[in-house]
C-alpha cells in the first residue's frame, strides 16, 4: 500500500503544479511549475514501474472507483 500511496501523492503534486503553471502570468513561475510537474511525473512513473502486478491491479481498481 505504501507504493500506491506514494504514487497517488506524486500524481496529486503533479496535477497541482500543472494547474499552477497554467494559471500563472509570470514566465519564471510557469517554468518553475512545469519543471516541478515533470519531476513529479518522473517520480510517479518510476514508482508505478517498481510496483508488483498485484499492486498495479489494486491501483487500477481504486482508480476505477
């Protein structure tokens, strides 16, 4: 469950940074949030691929609900 929690946390942070990047009018803040978005995207992807088949299956069931 720890990997699933971490994955969902990374995805949440990813979406927060993407939302802030689209709302900012400052180019430097937009770039900061886009870089942060890609950082969390890579962390979530690494976490997803390190999960076992059963953990991925549980994650997919949770996302469907």
